[in-house]
């Protein structure tokens, strides 16, 4: 039995890792794991015990006081499927053999061959889906909706979040209302977001995905669609009460998407976009971006990397690269129109920081989870090319330069090859989330190859549950489970309008 009270337990989790005490009976242990948690006995002193772990943690060893254990996921041993009690040299030898393809199932589809005949059953030359393929998507959406609605009966009633909780389900219904125009979806959304509003985190977390601004922003948009402006404004006023604290920061508030400043920023962008007007004045949005830049500048100096990158961001003692926790997710927002008030600052500060991320590209075209970690393992929206691609496409749009586009296209190739994950069909680390890479590339390039690839990933998702993938902890949720798969299938019906939910602007 291993007992750890280490404060730095598993750095690659979304939640607080400093608050838990963990007791395990399993040698293959990580408490914040989707897969192996059932093998463990976990005691936590914290009610905020984060279930949202990413891949690299799932097979990790515990950070123990024992010298036989090497530190958690950043260490190469953490990726071993063998017992963490194995000797370090054995772990290293085994792990050098591990590659991305151990995380993915073989892609069984033939790639786009340039022949229009290969796509004519899927979409026309304008990229409009054929009635037959649309019908197939719609009936699968109906089928999965019914499974999801039944399954939600066993979901955690207290989880208000967009990521795994009731706001995520409400967001799915809002999306279905937009796609299908059926008002019954609005009523379903109302039911779920009302539930979420009753169980908010009470300012512990502030982001759209994992905090209180998610339920408030989704509720505001829902009331707007229901033509109840007073209630919509009430929600926005409540949301804006967090603004000052987000700008000032508490000293522990990070900048990343899931738990940090840009995660709150997204809530404001979501409201403006959905209302079709600047309900939140641009000044408020720019103040958050300015705070992010000040924080990044400070961290770049603190870590003495200012010669390499004007900005740097840390989360749990790691410099993450991906969309969920890392640099690329933050820079994606800083490059949106109007976010950084000065064009000079955009070129002087943001562009070289983006270029720093570009230089981290691995030989395969994928990106590492953290700076200084050259393992080529994770092809997820949260870590790896399926998340970094959005930064690259935005950089191409804003700064030009064929290099950004070329790197984005390489992301597409990586995802095509290694993106059908054993972890399932979800958004955060699953096939549906990875398929958004192709939709983004299609929207930017118009190349039917990418739409074809998205359709093939949709075909995979429509065979939900038939590939022996793992079942996530929250199997019906938006970011880990079936709700996310449904969201993607519905987005594919209008491919040029598709956007990765709770992230893409
Ligand atoms: Zn993930």
C-alpha cells in the first residue's frame, strides 16, 4: 500500500492538486484517473477532487516519498503500462517504445484521394452535405440523445460545470435549437441550466468550462432566446461581478482556459457572439487580455526565458502547450480581433510568443504537452496538435506566413493518423474533439479533403461503443462523453458554421 501526502501530486490534472491525501490499494495508481480509479481506494480531504485528468496522468505513478518512485507524469516512467514498482531503467526502456499509436486505434478509413466520386455520397462540390448523409447524422443524433437522456439519470446532481455537468448539457440543447430550430430544445436547456444555477461553485472557479461563469453565460443566452431580457441582464450582471477579481487576480488565478483568466474571457465572448452585439463592452475584454499579457511577461522574466519568448505561462509547475491549459489556448484568444488594443503590442509580444510554440513542434508534426517534454504521445484537443491547430490558423489569419498554415495542415495529418483515440468519442480527449481539427481546416482552406476526413471521423463516432474504447467517468457529459459526440455530429450538419464548443470564437 502506498500512501502519499505530497503536495505536488499529479500536475496534469485540471483541479487543485494540493488539497488531497490519497490512499491507494492499487499499484497502478493515480486517483485522478478516468480508467484506473476503480482499482483504487481514494480518500480525499478535499471536496474539490478533480476527476478531469488528461491522458498522461491516467497511467501515471504516484509521487511518493519513496525514492523508488519517480515523479509523476512529467517523468518518462509515468507513461509505462507496467507497474510503477518496476525499476526505473526497465520503465525507461519500455517507454521509449511507446508512441502516439499506442493511444489510438488504427484509422481504418482510406484517405481522400482527390476524386470527387469518393465524396459524392457525403457532400457536394460546395461542401453541402447530401440529404442521405444528413439524414444518417440526424437519426444517429436522435438515437444517441435518447441514450444520453436516460443515462443522465445517474449523473452527479451537483456538477454545475460545462465540462462534465449540467451547463454542458444545456449548451448542447442550445446548440440543437440553433441547428434544428425546435423550441422544445430551449425548454430542455432551461431545465438543465436552472439545475446548474442552483449548484454553482460560489466563486471558487470562474471559467466557462469549469466555473460559475459557464452557467451564468449560458443562462443569459438562453433567456435572450426566450425573449426574457430582464433575466438575461440579471445573469450578465452577476457574471460581471467576477470581472474585477479576474483582472486583478488573486495570486493563484492562472491564465489558462480551464481554470484561468481566458476561461472567464470566453464567457464574455460567448455572450457577445450569441447576442450578436457587444453586451459586454470591449474595454472589459481588453482589460482581461492586458492582465494576461502582464502575467505572461512577468512569468517569462521569472523563468528567465524572455530571450526566447516575451510571454510564458505556468500551471501547476509546468509550462503547458495545448489548448486546455497551455500557451496555444491563451495565444488563440490574444490574437482575436480587438483583444490586444495595440497592433504594435500584438506584433512585438504575441507573435514571437506564438513562434516560440511553433518551434516546439515535434518531428511528427504534433506538439508536446509541456515545454521541455519531447514525448510524442498525446493527440487530444487538450494536449497536442488537435488543440494547437487553432492557434496556428489564427496566426496565419492575423500575421500571414505560409509556415503557420503548413504547420496547421501537419496537425490535420497527425490527427487523421492518430486521432481515433482509445479514450473514446468525446471532445476533450476523444474522436469528436479531434474531428473539429478537420472542420477548422476546411473552413480556413475550403479543401474538401478536410471535410472528407471530418465525415470519416463522424462515421467512427456513429459507431459509438463498437471499438472497445474506454468509458469515461462522466459518460454522458459534454467534454468527456456522449453529449460532446452529439454536439459534433450536429455541427457537421452545417460544416462551415461548426465551432469547437466552449473554445472556438
Ligand atoms: Zn482532455
